[in-house]
C-alpha cells in the first residue's frame, strides 16, 4: 500500500495542538508494507539527493524508535535490569545461610559463650 509522508516545520506559535506545525513542500509517496515498515524507498527517485538522505535518516530513526518501544524489547530490557523472583529467593536463602555461619563464628570466638559465665 502507498503512504504519503509530509515534512513539517515548527515555527508558528499556536494555542491548538499541532497548530505550530507547517507543512513544507510536496508529500513523498512511499510504498509501505502492511507490517508498517516502508518498502525500499521506491517513490523517492525524483527527490534531490540531500532530501532523499534526510528522509532515509528519518525513516531509520523511526524504525529504531519503534524497535525500542516494542513490548517484547521493553520486556527484555526490564528482565536484564531486574532479578526474577527465583533469583531473589535463592539470594535470600544464601544470605540466611551466611548469617548463620557468621553467628556461629562470633559465638565460637566469644570467650563468655565458651565458659558459660556472663
């Protein structure tokens, strides 16, 4: 399917949402896959080279943003940043074991604990 892309410039002041934007030039017609990604920039052959590069950079930034906010990628980044419940439980058990070992060492090194005098 074909999509029409328009370049906007924000130079006006306006109280309405989007009112500060003004379209520049003619829209660019590009084929877009049903998944939402542009097909190789087929409709851009008639654009000047610099405008074509600018549009391609915009498409690339848009693609990177979409990938970054995809729920699957967000979940992966959260999994990498946080511990799972099983990891927390294992760590808590290990801390409890270490606490018992330290208490034993302290008790063994305390002279009053050995003699029973206080």
